[in-house]
C-alpha cells in the first residue's frame, strides 16, 4: 500500500506539473501575440526614418536601447528632441542624403530661366562643407543658403551635420524638390521663396516673392535680434550674382554701417563665392592706386576678411538667360576664378563716435576721399572745413603731402572720429549724392 501510495503521489505530481505547463502555454499565446503587435505598432508609428528610407544592415542588427516599461514613449521623445537640442539629423551618418551626380544635377539646374551659377558637382559641395566644418560643429548660427537650386550643397551641409538651414530660393522651378526634402526632415530645413539679393528693395509698392523685407523673413523664421557684441546669429552661404555683384556688395556695406536689413539682427556673416576681380579689390592695400578704392577701405574697416578657397569657374555650372543653355565660354583666366570668402563684421566696429546713426556719413566721407587717390588728404579735409586740415593731419601723425590712397582703413576711421569730436564740420556736403547712388554707386 505504501508503495502504491507513493506511485499515486508520483503520478499526481506529474499530472499537476503537466497541467500547469499546458495552462501557462494556453495563457502565454495571447500575451505573446499582444506584445508582438505592440512592438510592431511602435516601430511603425515612431520610427524616425523618413518615408521610403531603409535601415542599413548595421542598423538592423543593432538592438534599440529602450525601457521595458515605456520604450516607445522614450524613443518618440528622442526623435522630437533632435532638432530642439541641436543634435544631428537622426542617423544622418548612417543614412546620408543622396547628392546625385553631375549629369543628373546639371539637368535639374538647366530648368533655371535666369543667369545663375550652380554647384552641381558633389565633390565641390563637399569641399565647401569641409571649409565650413567649424561653423557646422559650432552649431550656434543658422545657415542661410542663397539660391540652392537643385540642392546639392544643401544636402551636403545636412550630411555634414548642419542643425538648421534656411534655403532661400528665388526660382519656383526648384521649390517642389526642396519642399519635399524639407518635409522629410525634422525641423532642420526651412524652404522660403525669396531672393536674398533682393531683400529690402528701395522704393514703394506691393511686395511679391521672391522680393521680401528682411523683417518679415526673420520674423517668420522666429530669429530675433541680438546685441552687436553677441555671437554671429546667421551665416549666409552661396554665390554672389555675377550680373550685379558689385552693386550688391555696395548695398550690403551701406546696410552694415547703418545696421539695417540683415545686420539689424546682429553681426551676420557672409561665406560667399565672389569673383576673383572683386575679391582683389576687396583686400587691396594702400598705395595700389589702381585697385585701392572706397570699396576696399569700407569692407576692410568693417569686417575681417578671410579667403577660404579658390575654385576655377569651370567647376560651376553657369546657366544663361536662354532656356536650358549652359554658358559656352571657351577661354578662362585667373580673373574667372571664384573665391570662397568669409566676411565677418567686426565686434568693435561701432563706438561712441561711430554709430549706426552716422554710419552712412562715414561711407560718404571715404567715397569722397578715394575719388582721387593721388590727391593730398589735407586738401580734402580743408574742402570740408577750411583750416582744419593741418590740425587733424598732425593728430593722425601724417605728413602734409600724405595722399588719400596712402591711408589705411583704420586711419580713415580715426579721421572720422576726430572730425566728429571737433564739431567744426558741417555734414551737408555728405548728402549731395542721391539715395540710389549712395546705395548702389561705384567708388
């Protein structure tokens, strides 16, 4: 009986164990299905990849680090926080945007109906981003890209890790593809139908895109003014228009000294391709009486100027006004090269004597002095205030035979400050030129 009882106990124990296993299996199946469905839904609804993109094998094989209790919520917050916390585009180093090839980008650029230059070669776009690596890694400034066209440089900047780009495109032919790229990203790209070179036009009348007031542009982008002594808030990247390059540079220098337009918002930096011809004038030093002009003095006085790179014009696609026709230039000289130049307004430009209120007065003073670069500075000063020349020349440490073309930019600024302090100079002579000439005139 004892043995029989032991057998019964053994059999009952086995049945109990088998029954428990079956019961657990019975309830585990719906629970497993539920967890699988939940994971699937989370992956579908919270995946930060743009639609149509695929994970690389390296990404597929790498499990996500998520909390067992609220992993989906954490992943969603992480994806949203990327643009807010100034991080790179999600997985951009593993999932770079396609830059296309030269032929494909050229065909897209030929849709332009105006005279323009484009970056269509991905290798050139990477050269530019290499020179902007420090700006991108710093991440403190918004990058405005002028007329991106097919967006080769735009995508290269994003691949490099640019945190916020504003694409200012004037040609409606390029807007759909740029807008599509904007929708695929999480706040890192804003596309605006705007021509940077037509910001704040002079005159009255209705304002239609691509012309725009800078006040509206910055307001729409939620970019506020910062003190002049603060870090650079915006960096402008692009290629100067070859049709009216110098006029644009003159308009910018007036706006800079008066702190109007884009410079109302702080020390906006220009990182632009400029022609070799205009760059040479931009950095010419005194005693080069041919190239040293008011244009040179004012830019050197107001800004630090740095040459980042020089590129042959043949590296760019130049589209003429005739539909779908690239430029057919057969010869090229050094003057045809484009220079990538960084122009940063000086933090100490303004002081108690030079302010945005009299900045245009300084501009006019320099223009009159450099109109004749081999004229004596003392005679020019006496023409404004008879008898004042000798005193000011002495304070500057100059000789009486010093010519205007021998004076450095910083010395012109010092001359203006002495004139402001003396109180002997009437300013009526500074406003003889028309507003149009002063904003777009040549030296």
